[in-house]
């Protein structure tokens, strides 16, 4: 495989980054694709800055965020464990694509469509980012969507008798075939 393309990445660490657990690069073998399910990068950043875990005073965030224009923002260094997917954080890099998803009624049974397409610039940047990460991390072998790894169902907020998936991202509009054809990672179904 040729050298990965140069990719400008704006590094703007979250205020609590140093309180996240450290890890060895060799432990990382998985990239998890998410969508923010928020209207814009500013709101995603604000959500990432929230301290949700009292003991560590950390919150939920991916490592990288790719805005609709294809710009790449890194909020957590890859040698830190970010909280982005239950049960897989220690081995995974989280990549968040800015996309409305089901916002603002994430768990309403009447609002489960994820209609916003991913932009070509986002897909190009994602492919380039994965290629860069693969070149840096020889242990990186797998990729998955958040929805592949967290299949939990919860009561719908608008009808407690109905169940909805807690996580559906990156969702049905994500171009898996295109991405997988261009990266050296295997999808975990």
C-alpha cells in the first residue's frame, strides 16, 4: 500500500484528556465509526467537554471528529482511552462524523430515521485518516460501526412499550462498501 496522504489534523485536546487512562499503541486494533447525532461540531465539542464520570472527572468523546467540510479535529490523543463505545474503549480509536442522526429525539420510536447523507469530503477525510492511523499503528486491523458493537435496546421515550436501538450510528447512510474498498482494515460485523 502506498504512503498515506498528508492529512491536516487540528489537535485541540479536551480539558480532561490527561485524566483519561493511558494505553500502549500495541493495544489498539480497532477503529469505531460513530456519528455525532448532533447538529454541528460546536455542539459535539460541548458534549465532549462535559464531565460525566465523577471519579475520573472525564466524559464521553471520540478521538477524532470529521466535520461536514472534511476538516479533521483531534480531541483525545490516541495513547489515551476515550469513552466512546462500551466494552471496546481500551482497544479502539473513536472517529465521530458530524451528522444529525436522530437528533434531538434520539430514542423516540417515531424518530428513528437517519436521513442525512455523509458528505464526500467527510468520507475522503475518513479514508485518509484510517490510512494514516494504519501506517502509525501496525496492530490496527479492524473497523466497526458503533451500531455493530452496541446492540442494546431500550424503551422508546415516546412509547415505553416499544424498544429502540440505543445506538444506530453511523447508520444506514454510511457508505461502508466505498470505505472498506479503500482501507486495509476488516469490518467486524
